[in-house]
C-alpha cells in the first residue's frame, strides 16, 4: 500500500513565502517514501479543516499543516474527532508570522 501525504498550506501566512516552498516540501515528502500532494487553503471558512477531514477520510497517512496558528488549529480540528483508525499522522511546518503554537 502506498503511503500518501497531503500538504495543507496557507499561502498568505507569515510573509507569503509558502507558495515558493511547496515543490521543495513535496520533494522531501516523496524522498521519504510518500506519494505527496498539496492543498492551498482559501479564504472560505474552515478551508484547512475541511481539507484535513477529507484527506483523512480519503486514506492519507500523513497530513502536513503549513501556516500559522490558525491553519494548524484548523487541521487539528479537522482530524481530532475522527475515529482513531481514520486519523492520519500530522506534521507541522511553522510558516506563520509569530507561530505561538509551533
């Protein structure tokens, strides 16, 4: 079974540097043995949360949250209440301005 990773990133976090780094992050994930893809969050409410839930239910084994505290909170919320067997592992790339959580 192929391991799949989903990068969920906020393009405006921090100083809007994330879009420049997406391909490098996907390369690193692929070198680690994952089939990797990315989701760029939108201004729609709960964009990151909804994508995290969808990715988990679709069988992704790793969800990577890249952004500030708000993005990380949404990704955690998107997977926290799923049954344990459906929850993927989660990684964080602190890309916000302050990164209080990270």
